[in-house]
């Protein structure tokens, strides 16, 4: 039988770890699709990926994808594969443009992540700098944030996909851009991300990492990759900020 002490100690340690991450952050770098919203919640990523594969097949270039990639539900995996096979070509530019258009079509049906909106507004109100560091198109991020009334919390610090696709996360390029523009040392920054590529980018940039995982599968992947603090809801983060703000923030 597990004692009450054995049960509460790990929980207490996790809570303290989260508290330290939140308290030490001068700047918070957010991944977009996952921590802020589910971009393809109402506009299936599987369907988008399938249509992009069909387009490649129509160009006679389906062989650029492995068999696994041809049925992969993530359009960004396909983009990486095309870039790998035809780096800096017109084909890559066309494929990226098609993906951006699909992302923009998904914005009206994206699902906000629970507690993300008030957490963003609270951090901004407390004077913490906020930036987006994502593999999505910056046009898409701006469009979504505008629909939620959140653009002013981040602008102009939105660092998304560029034409240099080899610089997508796990490369820390977008994190370095954010840190440089905001004039903050990596050790004073926190990244909120939901993938192992986010974690790797944060490590390479020297930035602390808070994992967000809405499923056991994602939580397991992050923990196996070495993420020390992973939450399945942003609510405890928001609660910590309210506690830190005291009566003025209540």
C-alpha cells in the first residue's frame, strides 16, 4: 500500500517545479498550435494532409514522400519531407503556400485551448513579455489572435515559419529571434510547448520549458524526452499567477 506521504510528495514537487518556472519568467515564448489553440480541430488536419499528398501525386512527385509520410496526418511532416527532397525549389515554395492557405481556412473553426486566453491576458497584464515561436505561418497566428482579441498581447513578437524551412523547430531559430528582439537572456525565458521538437528547440536555445499535453500519449512523449514539468491543463499556471498578483489580481 502507498502511504499518503508517498502520494503527496511527487505532487508537491511538481507544484514547486511549476511555481519556479512561472515565477522566474520575464518572457514567455508560446508555441501556437496546441498550447494556444487546436488549429485543425474543426478543419481536419488528416484531410489537409491527404489533399496535399494528392497534389504532389498530380505533379508526379509523390515519391518524395516515404510510405509512412504518404499517410501521415500532420501536414508539417509532409512539408519537411518535400523540403528535404527539393530544398529551396519552386515546388517547396508552392507547397508551403498551399499549406498556409489551408491553415488560414482552419482559423475560423480553431478551438481555443482551455484557460489559454485568460492566462495570456494575465501574463501580459503583469508585465511579462510574450512572443509566439511556432512552425505555423505568422499570417495564421496573427489571424487567430485577432479573432480572440489577443494580438496586442504579442505584437510584434510573432515568429513563425519562413522560407528557410530547415530552420523550423527543433532548430531554435525562431526562439533566438524572439530573445534577440526582446532583449532577454535565455535563462529568464520560458517556453510553453506541446511537442518534443518544442522541447529540443528550448534546450538548444537555453530556455526553460513547460510542457502542455492534452493527452496521456503527448505527456508520455514529452516526459520520455526529458521534460521535467508537464501539465495537462493551463489552469494551475493561471492560478499561480493570480496568487502571485495577490489581492490586486483577484
